[in-house]
């Protein structure tokens, strides 16, 4: 397996104890124009966990993700990321923190005027990495998403699924400690969506990067929870005997409130009438 996806050995701030959660929301609320969008949100994400965020449109999923990387600040409550309180953090420190976070945005958010190579290498160039080293890393990241043949192309020449792959390569190239996937399959057809979820599974099972993934599609969520990446065959396969991935958990939001926080098994066995209908 390429070194790119092995767990990295970045020096961690002292506040970050081994075994401590990577993301902690404590009683977080935020309103826009006096309309509450998230109310009293508390949950945590352990190191190595993949947290799937589900819920109806407008429930506050994207706002929650923007809070998690400090793009928005809550009206009340606290948010810790990597053991540090980001709610009062200065912008300069947030910038450093974001260097440890990979983001996959809803619409890929690539620069159309830059080649795939320059899009993927964007943060490495910002860090001033020598070109040769950056190029090797880009090739490795594109191999991971099985798109190395598109290195010299430009985003407008690519299909929607290919653009998402480029976006994932860009997010993982810095070997992040946290990946935020905001609806990575939105707008894609079911087959292409599956290939994107398979990349999320591969990243989870090879590098064990802590992740938050918003999705509107239940089938994506359960594909993630019930499949694994087999390093020997290089393929995604169902976890044997109807098994479930232990590192994958769920958070369900509805109208700004948490309606579920727990494991896949707890979710499918829920007694909650609203959840049952939502999952049906
Ligand atoms: N910057 C903003 N200013 C004003 N209102 C906002 C802002 N950002 C989000 N909202 C509102 O917050 C609510 C929640 O939005 P959010 O995008 O988080 O929902 P979501 O669950 O991600 O929805 P979707 O599934 O459609 O992506 C919506 O009513 C939205 O209009």
C-alpha cells in the first residue's frame, strides 16, 4: 500500500491525549436571523471513528460540519478538535488546525483553471513543498483514487464522479488527522456514488483516519457500515456473516436536534417511530 495512506506521525499538541476524542461538541447551539439551526448538540467522535451524519434536508448537517472546522462559530456551547477548544480560537490558530483536516466539499470545489495535478497539490504548494516531492505525492494520491491517468486534465473535462475523486485525492494528500466529507455523493448516479463510497471505505480501512461524512443516501451509509476493504484483493467486500464495521457510527439530525447518536446495530434496532419511518 502506498505510504500516503499509512497513519502519519505528526507531532501532536500536548492537549491531545492518546485515546481522547478527536471531535467533541458540548451543548452547541447556533441560530441564523434568530432562527435556531442547531440546538444543544452534544456528541463526540473517537480517534479512528467514521461518523455518518444523516437527516432530512435543512436539518443542520452542513452547518455542523462548518462548525467542526471553525468556518462558523457557535452562539453557545464549546467545540473541541484535536483536544483544543476551537470556539474561541484565533483565526491564525484555526488556520494551523485546518492544515490537519481534509475537506471534501459538496460540489467538489475544484479550481477549473488549474490542472488536476495542481488542484490535488494545492495545499502542498501552499506549504512550499519542492515540486518533485509534491509531484510524487500527487501521483500517489491519484493512484489511491484510481485516477492517475487524469493528472494533466482540467476539471471541466472530467465527469462528476471523477471530480469527486480528485476532491478526495486533494483531501488526503496532506495525510490529514480528520476528514470531513460533505455529501460526497450528492448529485451522482447510484453506480458512481457507490464507487465514491468505496473510496471512503478504503481510506477508512487502510489509514483509519477519523472522519465525518454527511450523506442524504441511506444506501451509502449502510454500504459504509457493512463493507470493508480487503488489502489482499484490493477490493471492497461485504463484511462476512452480515458483520458491521465497528469504527462506523451514526448521528441523525432532524430540525437542528440530534435524534440518534450510536452504532449501526442500535440504529437498525431503534424503537423510535420517527427514525423507523426515516429509515424505511
Ligand atoms: N450562512 C447562513 N445564513 C443563514 N442561514 C443559514 C446559513 N447556513 C445555513 N443556514 C440555514 O440553516 C439551515 C440548515 O442548513 P444546512 O445546510 O446545515 O442543512 P443540511 O442538513 O446540511 O441540509 P441539506 O441536506 O439540504 O444539505 C437551513 O435552513 C439553512 O438555510
